[in-house]
C-alpha cells in the first residue's frame, strides 16, 4: 500500500519507522510518504491558516493551501481515496480499518488548529474519518492512529493468530477483545482464570468468545 499523509508536523511521524509492528512493514508492504503543507503553500512566509469568515476562536487550514499541496503531488485531485481526519467524520472502527487496509493507495489529510476550510471536505476529500467524539489540537495524532491500525492489517505485520483475533473482534462490531493474562498465574492473590490454565483449547476458545461478547457494548 502507498499511504500519503499531508501534515504540518511531518517529524511527528518519525516514531512509526521505529515502532514495531509498524516498522516491520514500512518500506515493504507499506510505503509511507509524508508531505508538509508549508512546502507547497502559495502564501508568503509559509502561511497555511487563517481566521474563519464570520469570526470565531482559532485558526483554520486554508483550502488554497491544501489544494496546492494536493495538486503538486498528484497533478490534481487523485482518483484514489482521500481521507480528511476530522471530528465530523464517520467513526473509526475495526471494520473501517479493514476497509482502508484493502486500498492500494490512500491519502490522509490532517488539519491543525480548528480544522479545515469546509471546501476541503466537500471538494478535495472523498471520505472523512474521526477517531473519537472529541477535539484535538491537530490531525497528526488521528493520522498516526489510522496509519498504525492499517499497518497492523498488512501482510507480515502480525502473527496469523493475532490477525484472527482482530477479525473476530471486528465481527462483534464492538472492536473489543477478550481479557489477557500472563505469568505468574497468581500475584498478590490475584489469580488468572482457571480455564486459561487448563490447557483445554476448546474451553479456552469458548471462554474468550463469551468474554468478548460481554465486553461488547449493547
């Protein structure tokens, strides 16, 4: 997959090349490209944002700046999916991650300050995604969340068993997994469930499915 991220803070993504399992697929199954809006802005002094018409708190990423960056990289609006990261987008779930991971090419537009000029969402992006019903200082963290989640679903990033667990979680629509326990079996009187210590894989699988169902919001 070729994954392009447009951002004002490209160096914030450096950890992706060092963090496993993300780093395990970078340069192999995932071609991650980072583009700085400031490198393409048609405005003087590297300006990328402005006050919104009608007033209001904060600054907004300008539509001409985003358009200039997209035009410079693709020669116009690309045919592949362009995702704007905004609290107004559809909620990121494991099902959405699977959908995005199936794309051959994908572009993420991260905002800053109070978000995008609305014309970015209407005319330059073909999709909008939110990582939660809250507002952050910028789109870098959402972009990293989406990138990490996608990278985990690409070949070679995870063991086969881990991938199956995540697929099962997605089927539950809640995206929640079963509880995990590791050694020691008992610590400060806190004991791991006996079923996990039994070695009976059929019972263990049934217990995990039941726990996943209990954790899924109704």
